[in-house]
C-alpha cells in the first residue's frame, strides 16, 4: 500500500468523546432544591455505565448547590463517573466550555443531555457542534453511530481512571515549586517504545483518529492498513507507552516510518494530549533519529499544518529539523543527524 | 533591548536553576530540549513581547541564546 496517497479524513469519523449530563429531571427524577428525596433514574444509570465501558468520558452541567448535588451523587454511588462536574449557576454553554478546556478535548466531540429545551437551545446556540439530546427521550441513545467507538480497547475502558489519575497529578504539579525537570523526575516515569504488535493495532487506529493536537500529519489509518505496515519490510510502526507513580497512561504515542533504501521518512508521529506536559515527544523523535543514523540512512519527516498542531511543528524545528521541500500544505523536513541528544535523565526509557 | 534581555533571562532562569546563564551561552547545549520547553519558550516570547513567531522564525538559531532571542524580538517588533 502506498502511504503517500493518504489524505485527511477526520470529520467523517467523528464520534462523541464526552457526554455532559444535567441532573434535575435528567439523571434523577425531581428537583434537588425543592425536595431532597430525588429518585435516581435506573435507565440513565445503565446508559452512564455503558458509556463508561465504551471509553466515552462524562461530566455534569447542573444548576444546583455544588455540595448538595455532589453529596447526592455520592449517595447514589455514581459520583466517580464524572470528570470535572460543573455544578454552579453559570450558563450551561459556559460549563460545557469549561469541561472541554479542563479535559483538553474539542467541544465538537461533546454531547449534552438535558430535559429543558431552554438549556439545550442555549448550548446549541453557543456551540452548534455539540450534539444536544432530550433527557426525556433517551431510547436509542446508545445505538447512535456517534456513540459507538469503532473499537473498544483496554485503553478506552480505563480512560476515565486515567483521567482521574491525571487530575491527581495536576493537583500535585500545581503545588510543586521548582524547575520542570525536577518535577518530571519526581513522577518516576517509564517511557516504552516498541514495534507495534497485533494486539496494539486497535489502540493504534484509535490514536490516529482521536489525536489532533500532537499530530504531525493527521493521516488516519485503519486496522488493516496498520497491520500491513507492522509486517512490511519497508515500514516501522512504533507504539509508545508511559507510566508513572500514579499509574499507567496506557499507549499514548505512535510513529510510522517509511524505511526506504536511502531515506527514512516519518509519515506520522502523534502523542495523546494527556502527555503534553511530560516532554516525551522529543524522546520518541530522538529514538527514530538514532535508529536512522545507526542504519546509515537519511531522515525526513512529513508535516501537514493544521490550526491545532503547531506544537508538533515547533517540536520538529527544535529537534533540528529543517524544511527542505513544500508541496502545497505538505512540508518535508530533514534532519541531518549531526546533533543527537541523549535521553533526558528525568525518565526511564525502555526500547523494545 | 536590555530590558527585553532581563525578561528573557528571568524566564530562562526558571528552567535552568542553579546555573548562571550568560547572554551568549547555548541553552540547547545545557541539557535535553523537550517539546514542552520549546513550546513554553515560543509562547513566552509571543505573549511577553506581543509578537507572532512565524514558521520561518522558528529556527533553533533564533532561540539558541539570550542574545539571539532578543535580536529576534527586536526584528519582529520593528
């Protein structure tokens, strides 16, 4: 298969990454401010649990007293399903925006569930990309195409727990006074780089589809294409994982290198945005640089600029890549392999 | 120019603690440059001095030393 023929086709595969729930008359019957004895809706709990299994994140936008509502959620035993619950008196459009910012994913991957037409319209008016659903008519919600991720991987099942661990990390990070390297060292990180195995392919496909910001080209590849690359002599398909003292981040990086006769070319290099502040992207690039040099090849990289992936452009430039060609939007970088950095001390790197 | 250098030095000193950074010293020779630091540096330069760093300005040579960054800022602000 010829990888250069691939083009961007993100939008036709958009699935929901986060469902934001209202509380009163949505998750439970009744209005908490009026009557403390609200009744949890069993069918909604089933939906919440199923979405969680599928790796779809969930949060709350509710106009209520924060502490009262949280106490109720805990009493019902469902508080842990929700990341960054927004229980306050702000508009729900702004609550959704806040959740998107805190989780660090695009609001165009959100769905919002509320029983009040006013609230749905207010969200839809400000964020037309958000899918707004009527809480009184949720039959079939789980069968919607956008609610069905193409694959459900081990990583997707653990997604909520991994975000929870992130929240814990962030708290510690905010309280940490000192240079970044010192903080990173305190995390006790292990970064692994391995040739992708068959069991990694679902996650690899998921990564090509879910990752927008830390993605050098945005090329999406399906399972079968990735399986071919994995077994091809002309390609190197690398998958990277990260863990630290708070737990695992799962598989969070992917690189596809076309290993030509004279020139190796990085077709795709991506990292999950959850590891943005961990400084591991450069390690993956450095590993590829070192491998190319050891093999006696030149090293190039393709780059397709979007309005969201500037950080990867900067990453390449600061890793001493130079633009050598430009074909429309496609930039070709080359690294002359004269300035290779050793791996940083703050992370334990394991190459498989 | 000198005022800008003070700000740049102050920003860099947060990353290179316990090191008395000279204006012509290569910061990339001091340790591993990770993508996070690179991004923070670019965001700092843009935010602090109100300039837009274009793709063609994103060259290591423009960020290698305090002097180089100050020169870039001056050029872009002109």
